[in-house]
C-alpha cells in the first residue's frame, strides 16, 4: 500500500511538473522575445543618448580647458601687478584716513 501511494505521488508530481513545464516554457520564451523586441525598439534612442552625452562631455571638456588656460594666463598677467596694487591700496587707505569726516546733524 505504501509503495502504491509513493508511485501515485510520483505520478502526480511528475504530471504537475510536466503541465507546469508545458505552460511555463512558452511563457518564458514569450517573455524573452518581448524583452528582445523592446530592447531593439529602444536601441536607436540609447544610441542618440550616448552620442548626445559624448558631445556634451566633449564640449564641457573643451570649455574646462579654455577656462583653465584663461585663468592661467590671467594669473600670469596679474602676478607682476601685485606690488603696484599693494602700493596703490596703501595710498588709497592713507588718503581716506586724511579725508575730513562729514558732520552729521
């Protein structure tokens, strides 16, 4: 009797697995096919996005280089003027100190 129940259980489990496989395998294949279709439809948009991102990145890189060169050249031109700026600042502070204060009220 126990052997008969084991055989029946195995047959039932095998039947369930076979039915499940018959149902699940086509559904899985359908899912793979739909995923492939969606990816193929989205591919041109991804390529455009990659090209746009590359162009923006290249433009940003060129802009960074130009700004860096401008700051470097500006700093090199401003560096010799620092002593003159310091002297002019001291003269301005001294002239402001000697200016009479306005009378209020």
